[in-house]
C-alpha cells in the first residue's frame, strides 16, 4: 500500500460561472476511480459567485468588511484587537468567517461557499457524468487553531466518503478496547493536499491516490458531522469572553438559595477567597440556623448583634424586605457589571452611620 | 512534482531499550536523503522507557492514573466529567497529558517522550550515522481540538526541517500581500503520515517522499515553535473555567478607580444589565462630580440625600472608611465567591433600619 499526492496544474484563474468539473477534468484527464480530489474552497466560491465588492482601501473598505463579516457570522466566539473568531452559519469556527482578500482583486472579497457539502456533491456528480470517473471530492480551507501556532488545511465539505474513520470498539493487540479513536480523516486528507498545493504557485487542486479503492455509492453525510455543537464544546467561547460572562452572571446573581446543603469545604474556600477584600474585621461564620439550614453569619466586631446578616446556602424561607445591606449589595452588583465592561470603579463617599439613622 | 506516502511494515513490538534507528533502518533499507519519517510517539516513548506500572483495573488503577496525570500536568485547561484537558511541561495542550493506555499491556501506561524534539534529533543522527541517510524525523501523536469532532495527528517533535512554512511578505498574483499565512507544515505531514498508519494494523512509521530534496544541515528549531504561549492564546482556558474565573474576579473586585473616564454608553449598558436584580426603586444616575470625575450616584426614593452613594469610575480621591453600604457590598462579594463554586445563596434576614441605628 502506498499513497500518492499529485498536483493538478493548469487550472488557471477561476471566475464566476466557470464549470469546475470541466476545468479539473481537462487539467487532469488522468483521474481514476477512487481518487480523492482536494479542492481549495476559494475556487469553489469564485465559480459559485460568492464574491462581494468592496472599496480597494481606506476606512470605507474596513466598514464594508465589518458589515460583510457581521452578515456571515452567527455567533462571536472571541475577539482581540481586530481579530474576530466567529461561528459561521455552517457551524465552522474560524477567523473572519473565512472571508478572504487574498488571490482576488483588491476590490472584492471571497466568502465561503454557501454549502460546501453540496458543492462537493455537485462537483463529484459532474465529474462522474462528464468523465465517467468516480472520485471523492473534499472542499478545503485554511484555519488557525487554539494552542498551536501556524495554520493547517481542513475540510469544509466532502462527498463520496465518511468524514470520520471510527475505530471505537476495536481491540488492540494487547486486548485494550479503543474508546476514543474517531479520526477526522477528511481533515488529514485536506492537510495532505495542502502539502503539495502550498509548495506550488496557484495550485488549487490536489489528488490523493491510493487512499480508497471505492468511494461510497452515495455521497455520505458530508463534513457537517465534523462540526461540534457549541453546547458540547469545552471551548465554546474565548477566555476573555467567558470571563466577562462570569462577571455578567455575578452582577445579576439572583437571590436563589440551593436545594441541597453545600459542600462545607467549598464554603470555606469561598470565604477564604474574599478574606483579603472584605472590610477588615468582617467575619463570615458557617452555621446551621434554627431550622437546620446551612448558612453563614456575617458579623463586624463592635456592631450590634441585630446587624449581623445571614447568607442562606440551602433551602429558603420567604425573603424579607431589603434595605441598607441590600443597598450595599446592589451597588456591588453595579460595580461588577461595570467591571464586566472593563470599567473600574470604587465606592466613595460611604455614608456615615449618622446619616443612615433613617 | 508528486509526493508519496509509504508505510514501513515489520517494525513489530517496541520495548524499552530498543534501538529505533536499527528497527527502522532494517525495516526500510530503501530510505533516501530528504525522506520525511513520521514516527508515532508511542514507540519513541516505549524505546525510551517512558512507561509506568499501574493496576490492571479497579479503583486503584484510577487513583494511580490520576496521580500520574497530575505529575505530567503543569496547568489544568479544562475539565468536564472525567475529561481533563491539560497543558504538559512541553507546552502541548491535550487530553490526559497524552497519557495512553492503548497498544500497551493493561498494567502499564505510556507517557509522552520526555523531549520529543530531542528524540527526533537523536533518531535522525542515528539514522545518518548507521545508514548514511539524511532524513527529516517527525514524532507524531493524535490530538483532539476544539470546535471540530474527530482527532488528527500532529507533530510533537521534529528534526531536519522548519516546523512552519512562512508565506508572510509574499505577494499573490493580484498584488495582495499575504499577511497571515504561516502554515504548520509538520502538523500536515504528521496528518498525512497518519492516513497510511491508521489504515494498517500496527504501523508506527510512515515515510513521506518528495516533500523535500534537502533537509536542513542542522536540525532546526523543533516543534516547540508550534506551542503558543497561553498569554497569547484567545482560548487559554475552558469556557466553564474562564467563567468561574470571572466570578472569582467579581468576588475580589478591588476598590480601584480607572485612570480615564469610561465610555458613557458602556456605563449605560452596565446600569441596564442590573436593572432587573437591584432593589425596586434604586436608581443609578451617571453624573460628573464636583472635581469633574465621571461618577454614578446611587439613590433610593424616600431615603435621605446623605444615604446616596457615589460610585467613582475615574481618578480617585482617598477612600473613606466603609460601614454599612460596604458591609452590604462585602456580603455580595461573598455570595459571588460562593456562586463561583456553584453554591447558590440569598441574604436573609436583612437587618431593620432600627437595628442599624448604631
């Protein structure tokens, strides 16, 4: 067994309305059944007319670009400086929604194909119809990734093979069952194709030969199975954005006690974590109240016992009217909401006890 | 130009102390100058004795595994259920620090090589010395990634070529300068190698031929240049972990005004965001105080003017002593710290105004 990765030279510039099947079939009359075509998404976008006009430079260009980015974005995932990592309507998470200004006139931007799996299916069908060859088509694009420098090519769309090779349930020679090994082989094929495309100028198509003998009779489920739903993803938001979400949640923290007693160690940790920022002398003491509810008594030395506050951590009795302490808590809520927007603040002046003798 | 991806069959089981250069040189006497060897990290680890003994099953196995994971971890990045995404001492972010229980006896776990770049250099040097062949060596492993299902192989170590192919500064045929195109080609080579290794049973080495004609005279900087420093990474923490960090930061929010006046629109948004959770009737009004500092006055209808509180958002005067409002704020800080640990809470009972006439 061996694989070959072959370039497809001679495709030239692609413009709206071009028939990619003819361009590829003419440039690569040597295509065989089972070949895997890795096609750069940009030529698919160009052929499909996924281009928008923008000013060649100046502030108008940036404004037009921002507007296009917004229309291609369903969710902002992370931002820093001018970088925007967003989720596209296809579900892909990528910088600038994959909008590209390279290898195109200065007055145009290239958007991702509308439906890359459909583009792959259409190209596969056209190649079969016109040239009688049964190939796999992968539509590829270049993406960055967290934690590792440098970009790699991955698959946006595929027709003719499964996106994932599933080893789950297999047993290794030592008798261990393989539990996690689902390989994103179409991404690896896209990366392999880039090795030759990237070394040549203007080489938007590569062919990988030897990986498959027979493509799927149908087109398969496409590359959309590679999209992990945000609810399942441990990294659905950028760190700064998630931290701001934590601030925002803290600002709107509802008065809602839990239904089960909390872990005493976690309560101790929480008290310790604020020890340095609360007013000197303030003491939070874990107690069980007279109805056996887990609670914390907050006290300040020298204050009357009536001024202590009970923080309930497990099931409630009705909440009483709030006044001064609630006021202080509300001010802290506002300060947290300000901090979520990077606005530092402080309380000043604090009313004197005399002023507060309502 | 064409690339070939060739398997290296016949390496067999690797055990501690095995000489990988001899195993590979014997199995692939056809190696040529410029070939890129993609070597699965597991056989490197085994040859280098990076194995630890663990019980074959039961709770002791889990405990031993947890202890080993802790010793291989420099930073917890994200956790959900039993999944731990961690940063290793090499800087790689991966599940379980790359510790692997597959393709090894049930009583052993395989750790990552101590220094995969050094392993690659040593193997390259040994192949040159014994067989007179000048190859590139990539040590590869399988990793998951955010946002996309399925795993791919990437490079942990490399000797003989640069990890990244840098297109920055190049100009495309349309005159656009390429600004972001640094390709992680060793990751793409690792992925390409996996295509053939994964299709064959027990195939830990693949050769990619045709990508290079001449390796670097030296070994290059290694795969460590692929490690992005956490401070530069928009996804340095899991979403849940970053959100908890936001809660924790809210709990310990210092009394520290900013040095520049805040954006009035952001202040309005902050006020609006807490409108539903503050005590009914409380009003936060943006003002400029008598020293021209941006500020907010917090008032409750019916309270005396002295009971209003000023939240300063830009440069300070000395902070006065805090009493009741500060007390309320401190209680809210504690509740935020509890919430950061998933402990809901409420204030109860609130002292009456009479009790607070100190």
